[in-house]
C-alpha cells in the first residue's frame, strides 16, 4: 500500500468578510479532518456547521499552531479580540496535563472555549471501517493508540518490505507515519458517515465541538461565551 504524498490545500478566507471566530487546532491535518467531517455531517443535518464553507466565506479562520508550547497559545490571540474555540489533542501524560491546563486557561477567558479530546488524537475518532475500505486490512485500536503509527506499521508489514518495521531507522518510521497521517485525514475521513461517527465517538465530542462553533458564530459578542 503506497500512501499518496499530498494533502489538500486549505482554502483562503475571503478578505472582504470579517472573521467572527478563530478555531485553534494543532496542525493542518486536524483542519482537513474537521473540514471534511463537518461537510459530511452538514449534508445529513443542515444545523451542523460546514466549517470549510464558513472558512471560505471568511466567517471562521483556522489557526493550526503546529504543536510546541501549547500553554503559550492559551492567550496569544487575545489582542485580536475575536471569540476563540480551541481543540487540543489529549496525547499522553505528561503532555496531557499541560494541555488540560491550557484548556482551563482558555475557558477562563471571555468569549472563548476550549476542548481537550477524550481520545488521544483526532485520528482515534476515525472508524476502522474507513481504513478497511481504503487499504483492505483490518486494524483494531483504542482511545490511547497512535493510529497513524499503527497504519504505517500495518502497511509496511503488508508489503513485506525489508527491513522489518522495528529495524527501520527512527527517521524512516517518522516519515512513514507522517504519510499515514496525511492519508488518514485526506482519504479515510471521506469514508466516514454520521452513523460511523456516532459509533466511534459514543460521547458525541465532535458533534459538541461543532455545536459550539454554531453557537459562538451567532452569539452576541457582548455576551459570555466561556465554558
């Protein structure tokens, strides 16, 4: 299985429209995941916001901060004066505690909300059926697993290439994992349906994030969005 070495470009906001909401996520892959999945959910239920459409109209601006010091982003955008919605991957301890602290700081600010994922990352919300549909192998994973790593390993082993996965240099494994991450967030997520999401995300986290987007876009800026 060869991974497509590409990722869909992010649409540019319409400069003639004033942004109403900043959505802060960790990376470009998260933007593609949320944009694609929200489009699917919107097609089935018009009350769910289509984030890609909102981004193109300039009402919403995604800001992927690229990892690093997550605490620094808790108030870095305050001077802009726009409502902010932050979504942080939980990752694993001790990183989890830093992200929880950052989310708490955001939620203390007026007009801002932050969510820490219950699962390790957004890839964990992808139903295994979607991976099977694209690459024709079964993959089981839990909330704490590194899904991109498992996919990269599975595809490498399925091809039977030498050396085996554990013998690959760390740099090579990292490169294959990044390709798997792109593939998951570009192709596999397109296989998601509302039913598959509800099965994989039994807590309804993603629907809750999208509901928060819809609420914050229509809220009076003079009100209190924090939560």
